[in-house]
C-alpha cells in the first residue's frame, strides 16, 4: 500500500511546509502524517523542507526565550503525529492506528444517509478529522467548501469531477471545488478526511442534517 508508483495525487508544498514547521491543525497533521507513511515521494519532499528549515534556524540570530517557550514547543510536538510506516500488527497506516486502534472493527460508525457512515476522531477543535465509509457505487452529496478539505483514501477508490483517487491518494479541495465523490463499484471505500470549516451543501436535506452531523 505504500508503493509510491501507485499514488498519483500527493500533498501540496504548502501542506508539507506547514507540517514541517508545526503550523497545521492536529486533524490536518493526522491526514498528512498518514499519507507520508504511505508515500515515499512526499516523505522525500518533507525531508527537503525540514533541511531548509534547519538551515534557516542555523543562520538566524538567537533571541531570548520566555518562560513559556518550552511548554509551547512541547505542545506543538505533542499535536504532530509521528510519521511511521505500517504498524507490524496492522494493515492500517501507523499514524491512523494511533487514533483508532489496529483495525477498523472497533470504529464507532454513525450513519449520515444513503448508506454512508462516518466516525469523528478526537483531535483539537480548530479542525475536524473523520473516517468516511462509502459503500461501493454510492455517492456523497454534491458539496463545496468554505475552507480546506483533505481526503485520503485508505481502502477502495472514489472518483469525482476532478479525478480518480485510490489507496494512498489525497485530494486537496478548497473553496473553488464543488464535487460529488462516488465510490467505485466492487469495493467499499474508506477515507480519512480533515476539514477546517463546514462543507457547503446544495441539497436541502444535507443542509438540514448538517448541524447534527458536524460536517
């Protein structure tokens, strides 16, 4: 599953730089770290950004640190999932295992309609991470975005108006994208998603239930 030749859609440089500098919300960190554990290409790019950041630190003048600096630094480190490859006892990516356990059997799914289910993961409040279960051949309601949405395929595949996304692929959607993700026939699709703002639904029913489903 972590063969980079099979991954066609990668993280943006902006996301990699944000992850390297520790400036992403925890939910985004989780998606980024999970993709990195599956993608040699993006791991190499991250190392390059880390090296640049280290060089800049070496050339900067030192400044006096206040008493809270260490605590703030440790908080940033704690919120950034460690990038690691597949856990030896699990078929799931390591960073995701840290949040849900070794398999999907213990996930507490909640129905959201049309056979689609979700499980919201516990992260900091400035963004939301969730697992999405989309039955084969089923579609999510057409929607746009009020912010950024990251969607990483863990199992199966889906297609929308922009492209096809399979295991390891990550779709980065913003305010300019309106789409209808559809799981491929033959295998249910499971995705890890992160959003920093509510989605923008066109249909009346999705808009009515949106506040209750936290989407």
